[in-house]
C-alpha cells in the first residue's frame, strides 16, 4: 500500500535509492452507489452504471494545453503516455481505468500533466462510491504502489481535477488536487485543469 495522500499534499517521485521514477501508472477505480430501496413492497433497485473516464491533460510552461490522452485518443503525441481503454461501468475490483506514463519520454515542452476524471454518463459524484486514484511505480520490480488518493468528496459535480505530476529540476513530483469540476469529457476540463497548475 502506498502513501495515503490528502488534498494538496505533494510527493517527490523518487525511489528508495534516490533515483527518479521513470515509468508510472495512474489507476482509477470506482463503484456505483449501493442499490436503492423501491417503495413499500419493492426490493432493491440496482443503481445505474456510472461511466467515469480518466484522462490526462498536458500543459507547457506557459499553462497552455498542448496534448490530451483520453478514451478517444489513447496515446500522447510524444508517445510517452498510453490510456489502456475505456471502462463503461466500474465493475470489478481494483483499477477500472489506467494511464501509463513513461516520464523519461515526456516531451521537454511539457511541464505538467494533470489527471482528471469525468462522468461521461453525466451522473454526479453523489452516485459514486469508493472512488480512488493511485500512482504505481512501473519501473520497479513488483510494481509497488507509491501513493493513493481516496476521493471522498460526494456532491453534485460531474468531474474532478484529481492530481498532477510536475517537472522539477531533479525529476517529477506528484500532487493530490481533488478540486470539483463539471464536464463530460477531458475537453470540458482543460480550463479547470489549467486553474490547478
């Protein structure tokens, strides 16, 4: 289990020996809300599936969005980042969607990558349970979890600016953001993500 981060906390992406992490994986998991009871004689009604999408928005040093990785564009222009595919329901344990990033291959023009989640099916976060994002070190044997950020902020929003990785002199750092937003796809979230730089 990785370090449990709170909103606003930052972590340098270093291994125990001080070397920088090179390949990381951002995993997103969620469950639909518990079934709701129907009327006096009814049983439990299954909550509708929630189609959350994980996306990555790339920004240059001036805060301009220069690339986006999401369900409709599974790879970044520089080849550093890949989305493993869309999950329409969140069914099952563990990560429901993942984004793989080779930090050593990220274009030098990119200074920050912001990870966002959005409800393509337009349900609000009131209907979502057990949502989390986690950062995994894919460059170390056993792929240890580095950090986990539990999303406990239920509400009427349809998206969240989840976390970011930022380039610094000696490598990269990870910051848990957890800001509410509204939007259906990554394109709707470019400005809210820019506000979190």
